[in-house]
C-alpha cells in the first residue's frame, strides 16, 4: 500500500534501518497557502545535494539508519479516506523502529495518533512544536476536520495522558481555554521557549518521565520564524530560531526516546519556499532528530 521511492531520502535505504521514513503528501484542508503535498518529493530530490551532518557529533551514524519506505497513496481532497489510509499504514510500521512521517498538512497527525492507540492500546503523550495550538472546534467556520482542529480531535478521541505544545503564538481564547482544562497539559509560547534554560525546560517537562505509554512527537515547520522558514502554509511572525528547537529536542529526547514511536515533520510547503531555505532547515531537523534519538537509545542501553 506504499509507493516505493525512486530516490530515497538522502539516497539511503537500509532495509534494517531503525529510522523509518514515510512520506504523507496529504493536503485536503488547506486554509491559506497550498503546497504541502509536494513536500516528500521535493525533500527527497534535494536531500542528496546537502551535507547530512548532524548539529552535534554524538558517536552515532544517523544516516546509515534511514529506511525510506515511500509514500502513502492518497486521494486528493478526500480527507477522511486519506486519514484512514495513513492510519492503516502507520499501524503496520509502528514498533519496528522510529517512524518519521514527512508531510503534508498537520491533520495527518490525528491518523498517526490513532494508529499508535490501535497498535499499543493508548497514547502516553502528544508533544507538538507549532506556531498554533490547532485546538479550534471549527476552521474554517463550519469545518470540523482540518489542520487547525486536529489537536482538539486528537485530545477528545485519542485522549493522550499528556498534551504538550511548545512555541505557539497564534491562537484564540477558545483554544487556550480548551488547552488549560485538559487533564495534563504543558504550554510554552514562543517567547517562553526562546528564553527558558535547558535546566528549566527539563523541570517543566519532568512529568514526561512518569509516562510509560508510547509517545508521539509532531513538529510543524511554522514553529520557526518565517524569516528562516518562509516555506510553510500558515506563517506566523514572532517565531523561534533553530537553536531554540534544537535545544528543546536535546532536553526532550533523552527523557522520551525509549517510548518515542513516531515523529511527524509537517507543513513544509515547497511552492512557498525561497531558494530551498526551508527545505534545508527541514532536512537538517530530520537528521538531528534521528541523531538525538539514536544517541539517547544508546545511552539508555549502556546504563542497563
């Protein structure tokens, strides 16, 4: 049920790799700038021309662990059908490595979360880096399923034990009220994420260490300021820089790697990119996620 890639990400396709790359070219509920459906193909095309060097050399070789299984075949404009297809594919891959989903619109994370529940029985935590809360009841008005409502649906239908949103800055009172009333939620806006120390962030996120169930990480590229990531569908000024996200991931990954089963990197929009700046940033992020994940797993194994 997958379209095998003719040019795998970074030109690497290790059949035994622990980092499983899946393209999800979903774009059915766009409300501003279209183009995210082209992301998997463009990133694969560009990736061999970039140095896939992680930000920190941690003694692991992330590139050698990539296994690109291709794209989920989707029907343009059929959101419910496409979410069902994503859910089925994800359920078949989860548990065999870290599944890294390249989107595509953020709505796909709802299908991934449901697949985690299907496969493991529950979702421990949903951790989101995003310019938005994505907790609206409708967006656009009258539309209950979209990239701006998937977070509410995920929390009400999948019911993760903890909801985390880091880097947000675009929201309305309805969303904020919903978020603070969740049983367990952690919210850091873009200013807080930029200013918090690693020690402070570790303390804020310390509750994640008590969660035993699988964890789902979802990163919307619009969390970054549009001056460094213009190629997104819904840019929001006042965003964070790469180092704020990398620092947060450096704190987060050792805390959750042993239970982290899926990562979504979504909302990169090639038609809205300038000189492939956002593509380069997205690919760097994917390499760094794999590097930090593999290093954290190795460290945990060494500790016994």
